[in-house]
């Protein structure tokens, strides 16, 4: 993962007066494609349509009917572009877009509208010059967009609703290379999972204990639970609990820290391992359990 900003070829006050050439425009389109959280592909398409419109010679080579179609298309494009600029807080671009939309509504001459549309391009280029953009590798895209499905799966989100914020934050932290922060959010997720097991077994678990102590307590109560069941009853529940304890041990090994509350740092690979093991653990719990009530 790396961060980049559009290169400042010229000072910001000069960039406002420089008309976009093909090289700059292509750079802008590439940059727009990076804006994943803000419908970047829609944004890029809108800017591309704006460019096409700028190169039209409406007054010389288009019939009145085609001019009308082009204006309607431009109005739609500008509205899409305005929405995305609003998400980004690009007030200068919004002002220029509103100017063009007003001229279109008032039926201004094509030459006037073409001139104003070119100012929209300049405004967008100027806004890009003053923002920092983060570029994520394709492999991390799902951690930000929750595509093709939500992180940790829909069952975990439905049955452990208090985990949703931590799940999303852990994914974003991992995507941006913040391994220790990702593990911090995974702490909250794991706490919910262990509390659910403890509630199901009817036992107290101290989350400040070591991993071995927590697993030891769960194992001990499972043996007690087993003694109070018939073989048929135990056969029904044993696979679930055995896999849950196995997943918990897997998380402990990836955690590489004696307790859930840690003092060490995690790099990207270590955080990814904890994330994947916690994912498997919570998905398994969601097949049978749900979050415990918040202690009063």
C-alpha cells in the first residue's frame, strides 16, 4: 500500500489558469479511478463525458436536435459529478458545476456553456492538487468495500451486531497497513465471541486472563457438561464445541501474546493471520450462538 498525491507541476495559483491538456486529463482520470469509497468509477466516467463534451463543436457540426441531446446528457453528467464532489468536500468544483447547471436551465448559448464546462475541469484538477489520495492494492479492496460480501459474513453481523463496527474498522486498518490497530479492533470481536461461549456454558470467564487460562476454563466446563449428558446428546454438540476450542487455540497461536490485551506491535502479515483466524472463529460461533447481553 502506498499514498500518492497528484503531482504539483505548477503552483496552485497557476494551475487554476492552465487549461487541461490530454496528458493532464489522463492523469486526472487515473486519479479518479482511485476514489473507491466515493464511487470512483462513476466519477471517472463523469469526467470523461465532460471531456468529450468540451471537444464538441456544437455550433458548427451538430444539428439543433443533437445539441439538445448533448445538453441533456451534460446536465445528467454534471449532477452525478456534483454528488461525488459533495462527498469529497470540493466546494470550488461544486460552485462551477452549479454555474453550468444554471446556464443550461436558462438556455444560454452553447459557446457560453462550453466555456463554463471547461472551468469545471480546471476546478477539479485544482481540487486534486490539494488532496492526498491513498492507493490500495486490489487484494485489499474487499476490506474497504465489503465486496463480494461483508467481512466475517452476514451471519456474524446478524448474530453479533455489536461486532460490526470493529469488523469494519479492523478491515480498513488492515487495508491501510495499520496492523496493530487492526488487532486492537479484533480484541473487541474476540471478546464478544468468548462471552457468547461463556454465556452458553453458564460460566464466568475473565478476559484479562491468559489465553491458556481461558481455554483451560472452557475445556474444564465442557468436561463437566459432557458428564451431565447422554452419549447421544453429547454427540450432537461435541463437534461444535471442539471446533470452537480448536479455532480459539488457532487465534491464540496467531496472537503471539499471552493475554488478549497486548503491548506488542503487529506487522501486516501477523495482523492478517489474526484477522483470518478470528474470522473463522466467529463464523463458526455464528452457526449456533449469538452475542451475550451487555453486563449491567
